[in-house]
C-alpha cells in the first residue's frame, strides 16, 4: 500500500521557466492538499482539492501558481515563470474524506531550486 | 489569529536523557487538534503524536508524551530516553476547521540534536 507519492524529488529550474510538481494520493484518498515549506520555516497551506474541483485556494499566490486534480492521474501544482523566491520544498498530503481530524498523510516533498 | 509558536530554534540532549520541546498556540476555535511531527533529513513528515483538544488526558506514544495545558494554550513534547535516531526537526501543528475543511497551522520548528 504505497503512501503519498510525489515526483520529482528534486527539481531545478532557471528563472522564467515552468515547474510542474506531481502528487499521487494514497489509494482510496480523494482529497489532496498542497503545502509549501520555505527554508527554516514550517509548512504553510496553499490549496485543497478534490477530484476535478478546487475547494480552497486561499494560500495560493494570486499569480503564476495553479493546481489541478483531474479525474484520472495525479494532482499537479504548476508554477509559471519561476523566480528565486519560489525555491522551497512543496509537500502534498492526502486524506480519504474532508474534515478528518486524524491528520493527513504527507508525501516526501519536492524540493524546487530556482537558479 | 491562528498561530503556532515554537520559541526554541534548536535544542540538544544527551543520549538516554530527557528533553522537552515547547510549543504555544493561539486559536479561537473550540474544535481543534494538536500534533507533533518529526522531519528527518529525508524530509519525510512523520507523525509523532496527536492530541484532541477536548481531552484533558495527555497523549503518550512510547517514549513520547505531551504536556497539554489548554488554558495556557501550551503543548510541549517530552522525549524520554533520547536516541540518536530522534535527531531531526520537530514541528508543532494545530489542525483547525477553516473554510469547510481542516487545515494545519505549523510552527517554525525546533532542531533537536542528540549527543552520543
């Protein structure tokens, strides 16, 4: 029973390029959450998705960032025209249903480095 | 405001000794949960312990226990018989209802060093 799978584990992009981060939730989980961890900081909420729906994107920067969770395939976090300040670890978490208070299962994160 | 504060950026403990990591939080919610996560260099977020705010009894998991002081909004983690494998970043977090779901609010972390 694989956990939450994120890839790539490391991603290097030059300023102005696009970054695509992928997250496959645990089997049977239909809710996905993206968090960002800046250096020396805790994780901060970005967006909450269910299949084909964005439920809460209050933590997403207004520009250049988008997320999707299609009916088939992984959830994608897309960052267009990356800048140095986007360098961070991006974590995905999943849960079987909304409102679960047992805590979510996290992936190992994707470390994005913008050069 | 929903905040979690960890005032100790770094702590050290001798192997086999006991160490306590501090955490305070602020929330206006009555329905919330508190967590400690361990993040080793592999970056994996590992759940250490969970506490339901409505329960007065402190949670324990083997060598890990918490001191939950609800009135003071304090949630410290005690690690007994520290082992070299306990060395990691430790994050305190609250899980609170927001916008129809539950969200984590994380502290900035405490780096724990275990000395042989």
